[in-house]
């Protein structure tokens, strides 16, 4: 009996991971259709010898899937830790360092919050009332609704929301806390507070602390020496039985994938393209599923990477960069000091800044020069624009997923995976690729 034929449409890190795990666990024939960059948005370019990230610059270390794959590929020597930590918040035109001890929202250091200059006394006092706030219903709600209910509007808007919504390119008023940060909602339902040990209002005393050296916690994020694009490149290079076809898919059916110039026969199709692209491919063969896929909204991502002479930067660059709360600036939403965050990103006399845009790209340079007191023009700048880059897991996303999976059950030849569905980070995409490969292996 000939081996089954699997066609992966869309590539990206999810598709490459699926191909890798299919090769490990099955003897099926695998074709990967991807006309664009094999790693999708996980891509690194170089300019003047400097590696520049076009998409994510790191991966979340506490989700194991990325490191497991890196070890399997034998490239663990490429892994690097951040060389700096912490970040700042832009408030009233000034950058303010954020104490690390106030960004663990389930173990807040209340005394440290007293030293935060960009929060008003009332905002600080309201945040300290979190342990006594009423427990929510457990129904899905937005990031803003949940954290403003727990900590008050000011602390949530200035500290929580730039971190939790900004990384997804969306608005805290619409993004789902249950889909993106379920641990906080589960904690509230379990113990009635995110800071149960402080519910009586007590503060742990330094005098009562155990007199022992506390080991440094492992870093939350990791990257690769040659840039994040090294991961999909290594993954693609490891494939031995996968045919990589650079044609674009046009139509998906139960028996084949149509491209511009050929038909690729398939027993199973795994589509790892964004949901809107998948919807277009399924419009004829699965119109109800296509309609459901088309409901997910996306926002674009615009980044400009600048290189400056270090001597031209007048302000101290503390930590890994800064975030900008909604309403504080119309031009930028944040900035990563890439050369300060990671080794090997620039020569010692140069600085690489990644500026995330909220407004007019033409205003990015004058704004960053103003904020960091930069005296001269950049040595180079590199824009990176992704249309419909970030899926928006809005309130009700998990209900949408449930309905989607019910409709998908009518098409047993088809599987869906990728950032549109169950996580947008690098480990999430790898996990979804591995899970899809396991499902295909079960059905063979």
C-alpha cells in the first residue's frame, strides 16, 4: 500500500514544525507549499553586518516547545539570554523605569509600587486594594475589564495593558483575557484574588525573610545568536523527505490542492496559513468553514529599525526598551534597544533600535530622537511592515474556536494550525505544528 500524501499549505514555523514531526513519526509523502519566506514572519536579515529581526526577536522560555525543538535540531549552542532586563514606561513625555517587582501581577510588591513616579497616589492606593476586590463571574472579559476591575483603571492602563495588549498589537478593551492570559482568570476563580497572601493587607517583612541566597530566576525570554530566522532555516534544512514547492495554493479540496500551474494530490491537507488566507482557499469546497474562518480579525505590524552611533545618543538606555500606554503618544507604541538586549546585534560603538509604530512612519525618527536625545541622523533605517500580521483574540475567541472545530469535523481530510488559533508565540506555533502532525499520524 503506497504511503499517504500530506500537503502542508502555508509553511511558516507551524508548517515547518509539522513537516519535521511528520518525518519523525510517519512514512507519508509530504509536500510543503510556500511561495514566501519559509519561516513566515520569523525572519532575520542583515544590514551593515548587523542581524535585524523582521518579526519576533525572541521566544518565551517557560513554554518548552521551542527549546525541545532546538535541542532536537542540535542548535542549542545558538541560544542566548538577554544581557539586560527591565523596561521603562513613557508617561507625560518622560521615560520612567518600571521596578521588576511590580510586573508579577499575582505577587505584587506593594512597597515597590510606592516608588513609581508615573503613578498617582490614588492610583497606587487603588492597586493595593486588589486582594479585597469582588470575584468576577468567570465569564470571558477583556484584558482592560479584568485588570481594571482588579487593580483600578490607572495601574491597569499604565502598567498592565502596555505589556499584555501591546505585545499582541491590539486594544486591551477588546482582547480576551481568557484566551490570552487564562492563568490570571483561573487564579481569581480559585482564590478570589491574584494576591491571596496579601489579602489581609500585610506586607512580608525583610526581617522575617529567610537569610539565604535566592538563586537568580531563569530568563523569561531567549533568542538565537544569528537571529530568530536561524530557527526556521535550520528546521527547513533538517527536512529530508519533505518536498518544498514554492508555488502558491489557490484552492483546497478533499483530494488535492490546486496551484497556479499544477495539482498536488493529497490524502490530508494541513493549512497553516492565516485564517483569512485559508478562508479564501476553502471558499468553494467548504463555504461554511470559510465563512467562520473569515470572522477572525487581524491588525498590521509596522516596525522601523534604526542604527545610530552610540556617541550620538544623549540619554541612558536602561533595560531592554520602553512601552507606551494608549493615550501617551500617537506615533510609537514602544521601542526595543536591540543591541542592549541581545549580544551580537551591533558593534560596540553602534546601537540598534526597533521602533514600533502607532502612527505616521515619517514621524518615527524625530520622535525617537527627541525621546532619547539623539543628536545626529541614523546610519541606516530598515522598515518592516506586515499587513494583517497579528490575529486578534477578542472576547469570545474560545467560543469561536469551539464553533470552528465543530464545522471542521465535517472535513476530516483537513487540519488547521497556526497563530490564528491557539497561540501566537514561537513555542505556540511549534506546539500546534507538532499536535497537527500527531493527529495526522493517528488518522493514517
